[in-house]
C-alpha cells in the first residue's frame, strides 16, 4: 500500500515535469482557474470572456487585441478527456436569445481550451512568425476551494469552529435544536446520522442564500454523484476525547477524514495544483446588502481562499522541479453594472480593502494580485433622475422576477471602505448609517455587430492583467 502510494506520487511528478517541459519548448499553455462563491457569475464570466476573445471589438484594454496582434482565436477540444467540457455554445445561446436568460450556475468542474494565434511584439516581431498560445479555462465551484482549508483541521477543530460560527445564526436554529436532542456517544444509527447531515446541509444552503460565504463542506451544497454516500453523511457534533467505539460521533469523525482524503485531496491533486493564473469572482454587492456579518464572513473567506493557493513566480526550473505556482490572482467584484459608473471607484476600493490581507500575503510570496470591479455582461443602462429635489445616478434594467423595466438606486457606497469593514469586524448586525440594496436584473436583449462580443465593463482590463504578459 505504502509503496504503491509512493510510486503513484512519483509518477504524477514525472507527468507534471513532462507537461511543463512540453509547454516550455512547444506551444505555451496558460491554465486559468475561474472560481467564486455562490451567485458570483462564473458561468457568465467564462462565456463572455470566450465570446470577447473570439470577437475582439470590445476589448481595447487587451493590448494584444488593440494592437491587432491576435490574428485568430478558435476553440479546440480540451486536453483532459476525463473532465466535462464547459458548455460555451449553450450558455452563449441563452444570453443572446431573442428572450435572453441567465444560464445555469456552476455545479461541477469543467474545462474549455481556446487557442490564440498571436504575432510577437518588440524586437522579435521582425524575426518570428505568429505562435499559438493555448488558454485552458478551468471552471470550478468556489465552495470546493474553501474545502482545501479542511485539510489542516482535525474533526474536533472543525467542529469547534463550526459550532462557534453558527451559535447565533437564525439559519442554524433547526440544526442546533437537533444537536441538543442527540447523544453523540450513542451507538451509530444510520437514520440519525442522515438526519443530522441533511439538516446541516439545509443550514448551509440557507446560509449561502443569506449571503454567508463560509459554507463548507462544499460538496454538501453541490454533491453531484456523491449524494447520499457515507462520505457526505456527517455533521459537526460536540464532544471531546475518548469517543466510544461505534458511537455516532466517532463515525462522524471517521467520515470527515474520509471526505478529506477521498474528495478534497483528489481535487487538489488532479486539478488545482496545475493552475498558474486565477480569477476569484466575488458578489460583494450581495454581501453588503446582507449586512456587516456577511461582509466580514466574505473577507475571511477571501483570506482562506488565498491560503489554498501556492502563490509565486514560475521560473523555468522552479516550475519543472516544484510544480506550478499561481503567478497572478485577480479578485473581481462582479455586477458592476448594478451601480452607476460614478460609484465604481468606491466599489473597487471596498474590494481592495476586503482582500488586502490576502493580496499582501500573495505579493510577499512573489505573485501579482489585483482587485477591480467588473461586469461580465452589461445588463443595465445608466440614467439620472430627480428625486426630492436632488439628482440621483441610477441604472435601468429589466427586473428578473417581474420582467418589468425599472430604475434602481442602490444607495451611496462610502468613499472610505473602513465605514463598512469596521462595523463588519465588530460583528454588528446591521448598518447604522446606510441602507444598501440590490436588484436582480435579467440580461438585456443583444444586437451584436460583426466582430463585437457581448457588452461588458472592464473585462478587457481583467484579461490584460491575467494573461496579457503571455501574449
């Protein structure tokens, strides 16, 4: 058993070296990881990204596009035959239909390869012809990424953290009541274990809808083909050392360890460690609307997410000998089209403050980081309206729930992010000097000119940061 594990590890390292050498000497490959927490817009981001790289009329911020050095872009079969393909065509059809609608959210890992034929710039332009650069886009749920933090925790440590976190949350009332009626040292009975796991999973779903980000284990939210399996039939139970043999709590601890070894580690080993550029999408407006505790929860989640990466520079020898590191990380606040552009600087400043600690750690390790506000697909237009004798900068769009046209003013974001982060860190339940709201808009009908991708806000700048140096 031990020898086979060692051999398997050595073989995976050999495969990684072969892949890296191949990429270094032949056609370069950029593996871009795209993740984010619930409702952050991963599917729309990837769909708009690919569409705007295929038709680059709206990408002036991407230098290789504005300089005309991207001669062609085309989709190719993905290199990994065991990973589902990102359904780009069906998602684009949903967004560009006569009656457009948002595509379904990310439910599992998927991948897409976009190849670009690019002319070199500078002194090499006259001596080298165009080269092909492959962009492998890997889409995976952010909830799975947060699971990587579980690898460093024992069951007792995880239980302590979770029970402290949910102590005062209304969303966890049903689970707390069930725990109070359960004897953790009683003999394992599968119906009781399942009831506990199901109730805890219900809490996670409700907490995510309420704007909280610390919703782990992630597969409880997106179980896929693991639904109903013992590896997802556990929950946090209070207790201590010396759990009785065959007790409910002892079995919960065993299944927690199985979840780490059989679910979390394979994801980390097979997919996550191969990423060299990463974008983390964040629904910051949703968290602000949910209140101070949700904002603090998101800040902590961003720090935990960065802790899962191996940030640093990929030199030629270091990438071969040590495996890939994440060279660039972009934290992007999505849905910038829900705000008038006059408030975009405040939104970006809040995003920078939310991720300050995470970005500082990444820069110290040698990675480049950035924070910005974007809209992968612009669903609104801007206007100014008179209200109570003052002019308000609003956005107009079609409300998702009713289909009616509406003008929306979300409230004035503070120019100093500390006005949000300070009460969030203090654990306040609501904002004292502001009322921030959000609306859910449907995608607007599109009429695209030849050569233009879907309308967006700063998607071109995001792409320039992430891969511009490779083009």
